[in-house]
C-alpha cells in the first residue's frame, strides 16, 4: 500500500471511531438522565455515516496528521435538549463528561489489546501485514482518544469542559459561560490559531494539552508493557 494512503488509513479510521464513540456517549448519558432526543433522532447508532462531518472528521484530521501537527477534529454534535434533563444544570455536566470519559476508557482498552497482542507474538520475528495494520490503528486510537479526551476537557465553550464547569459553578458564573458560548468558534480560533502565531510561548496545545496527554500516554504504555509481560519500566510513554 502507498505510504501516504497507509498513514491516512491508520489515522482516519481511529479518528472516526474515537469521535463517534465520544458523541454517542453524550447521547446515551442524556437519555439516561431524561432526554431521549438523540435516541429519537437515530443518533445513538455506531454507524459512522450518521455522525461523520466530511471536513471535521476526515479531511482536517488527515491533513493535520500528514503535516505533522496535533490531530483533532469533530463530528456532527449529538442533539441534547437541556430542558428535558431531570436536573438540567447538574445533568448537563454529566452529559459533557461522558464523551471524554469514554475516550479515556477506549484508550485503556486499546493499550490492553496491544499488550495482549504483544504477548501472543512473543518470540516471533515477523508480523503479518494485516496484524501490523491493526497494531498501527490501535496505537493511533490510543493517541487520538487521549488527545480528544484531554482537548475536550478545556473549560471553555464549546468544549465539554465548559459543560462540566457550568454544572459546578454558582449560577452567576454559569450564566457568564452561557453568554460567551455563542462565540465559541471565535474562542476556538483565537486560542488555537491566532494566539500561537502572535505569542508562540502561549501555545495552548503545547502548554495545556501536551503535559496531561503525555502523562496519560506514559501510564498507558506501562499498562501495555505489563499486559505483554514486560517489566513495568519497559514502556515510558509517548
């Protein structure tokens, strides 16, 4: 397979599924807390076609990866009717937390899967191309899920962290978040595009997302090594 096509396949597939599970988790939590909107609209399906945004889920992540930049993206948001939740302010925080939590769980399961595969391959000098493709996808699935989970915990609209923060803030501060939410895209562009160009030392990805992501990846690497039967010090993270 062409190297560029192979790289694209091993980044786009994990990205699609990480984002789909993230969005479905929001909808499932909302349904559990009283809002069936996503379920009624057929958005609790794991069929990627129901969630994929051509640019945000495929084109942008693939281009960022090929350019060697941090990979992020988005899907069509799962609809949640705030007013149908049993305790809207509190429950919206749980709905917001469900997406990142799911990403971290998926990253952990993938690390265990890599460890089990490595244990099964112990002593073998050759890996079948199909299995190598699976391993590359799992490795990228870990990276993407960790980055996506941490990224979405930023406590600013439109990220999930703002939903969590709103749920624990007193009403006056929660209403302040409500007022700036319509400008979420401008916040995003300012933090991730304009600010790094103007003041490189304030690069949000490097300063806020990089350290916790690296910490988590290090521990997942150790988990994979432990499952594989290697000493715990054999993997020191990404």
